[in-house]
């Protein structure tokens, strides 16, 4: 029999539900992302959950698409160590869910419901994980409470905590006590992040520093065949960046007309063609599949989902967008994984640890504004030796990160092989 929900948790759940409705139904209309809408709110109210597993099971939660890479990497390593293991993935945003669904399939992926105690209890009663793995930095009280009641340990991998998030948690210490402090283990990206978790009360013996796991490539990449004439790919372009990027692309086309520029939006199909044409000019060709790029001219907007990695593999340079307006950036290392030089703008708040790693080994270029983009791109196009050195330096760091990922997977496997917990739901 399911235990009654205390009044304080009912009140909390009501607040979460009301705030979520306000976010999805009203505020998302004015958001710079495309993650809202009442339809998604409805899906989060009562999502379909995976069936119970017969053996051991690990649940990995990645909030959005940005965290799904680590979830996929960890899933790969865990299944390599034990093919009988069940690994289920969840995500909060619809772009994140689209990624994990593609990775794990319908039977091993689900949409994260709202953080009410009833919804979180339902997950643990239905999915029945032996371990909950949270990727990076989002913590919710009801989820931790339900995990504790079910006897399921919680660990945080690739853990981040920016100074801004740290200050927010300091203003609300009760939330930290109900979440962060209850984590069995924190695998932090760097020492500064580890120190912030320790300051909240996580025992230092429960914190390991593993570096940024996003440095690990998803797939082994051989010698890529690069396009000739050279290709420059602008990945994850947001609407707010178009005004800054349009003059830069015009200057690049003027000075290097032999170079093809392809812009791939973060949310394909969401920006009207007339807006794009007005911004980038009549030369811009808008296509909806990568095969059409060859005959589309020198300036192309590709409205197709799931093609960015293939384009980076063909490119000489990858310009990581979401960094030319206050969005905070996307995976700064993705072009490097695929054999392209990485170049990005000033707004890397969400990618700061990764930026610092890339900067320390000199394998990426940051510009302070879109005005600096043309000379930076032109310089890299002219210097093939430098591009090759950047990529090789990155691969050395990526190999070290892969070893740390293997160690993490082994550590998680050891945790679920501990003596079986008492079943709270016989």
C-alpha cells in the first residue's frame, strides 16, 4: 500500500504544478529557447514509464539535450561491463527526451514528470532502479525524498556548480540540505566545483574530481574526409544570434568566396524563411536535408534535425553558436571530436569548465564578439598546421577523459553490486 502524502509535500507539489503550468503555458512564449508549451506540460503530468527489470537497473537522468551526451557515454560503458544490466534514461525537456529516446528506445527512456512526491514515488515503484545517476546540476527535493524512501542511492556525475548557482543555493540552504547533501557521491568536473559542494556539507570523502566527461568522444573517429573547397559550419544557431552573425557571414563570403558556410539552427524549422532571407540576403539558400547542400551555393541554412555531427566531420572549422548572445553556449568540444577546429563567442557561461579546459591546452579559439569572427575564421582557414595541432592536442586530453569515464562506470557497477537493499515495496 502506498504511504499517504504528508500535507507539506502536497502543498509543495501544488506549488510546483502551478509554477510549471505558468512556465509552459505563459512564460515559454517569451523564452529564447523552444522547450515550452502546454502540450509538453501535459506530457509531464503522467508520462509512460519503463517496466520493471528482472536484474540490476541504473536510472540516468539528463535534464536537457546538453546533458544527454554524458548519459549516452555512461550508458555505453555500463553496458560494456555488464550486458545483462538494465539502464534507463530520462530527460526533462523535449529536445533532451528526443535524444534519449533515440539512444535507448521507447522501452528504456521516459519523460521526467513534475517534482511532486506522488509522481516521484511512482517512478521508484514502477521503474525500480538500484541506483539513480543525475547528470550535472539539477536537484529536486521530491525526487531525493522518494529515492531515500525507496532506499535508492543517488550520485551526481560530471557535476557542475557555477558561482551563480552556488549563490542561489546559499540563499536557499534548506533545498541544499534536502538534495545535494543527501547524494551518496559527487563526481565533480574540477576542484573549484568540488569545493562548492563541500561547503554545502557534502563530506569531502564523498567527492571525486574526474574532469569534464564531455571531452570523451561518443564514437571513435578515424581520419575524416574534409570538404574541398573548405566548409565552415555554424552549429546550434539561435534566433537571437542572427543579427550578429549575418554581417560576419557576409564578410566571410566577400573575402573567401571559395568557402562554403552552412548554418544549422538549434531548433530546425522554427525561424521563418522571410526572416532569414531579410537577415542574410538573397544569396542564402534554405534547405531541409543535407544532401541538398552540394547544389545550394556558398551560404546555406540547413533546417534538418540530427545532421550537425556529420557536417562537423566534413568541416575545417566548427563555429559553436549559442555563444553570440546570452544563451550560455553548447558543447564547445563537439567540432574537435569530429576533426574540425572549434571557434566560439563570448557567452560560454553554461560551458565555463569546458572552456577553461580547452583554453588551458590551446585547442580552441574564443572571440569576444561576432565582429572578431571573420578574421579568426580566415586565420584558421589559412593555417592548416595550427588546426591540426589543436585537434591533436584535444585528442590527447580526450583519451585521458575516456580512462576516467571507464573508472566511473566501474565505480557505479561496484555500488550496485553491494548487498541487496531491503525492498520497500514487497
